[in-house]
C-alpha cells in the first residue's frame, strides 16, 4: 500500500475547494490533481509551493509529518 505523503485532499476539504478548482488555478489537468489527492503521484516542490500559496496555507500543512 502506498504511503500517504501529502494532505492536499484534506486541505482542499478544509478550505471547501475541489480538485477541479485547484487544477484550474494551477493550469493543470484535473486528472493530475486527482492523482495528487489520492497520493498516486506527488507534485514537485515548486508546484507544492504554488498549491500552498493558492490555498493560503503553510507548505508543511500539505505534507504528512514523518515524525510520530
């Protein structure tokens, strides 16, 4: 089972936004954003920074902690 690395889906729900909306904001294919939300693939760091800015959150809020 793949490890959930990012929290993009959780933050989108908290901000009452959709993956489609985020895809439009980023100029990305909605299928790409969907893969990020399901942790099938991961955005690169520059894209993750853009996502944090668009959602007005700290980039750390988009990542699951590696510390327990």
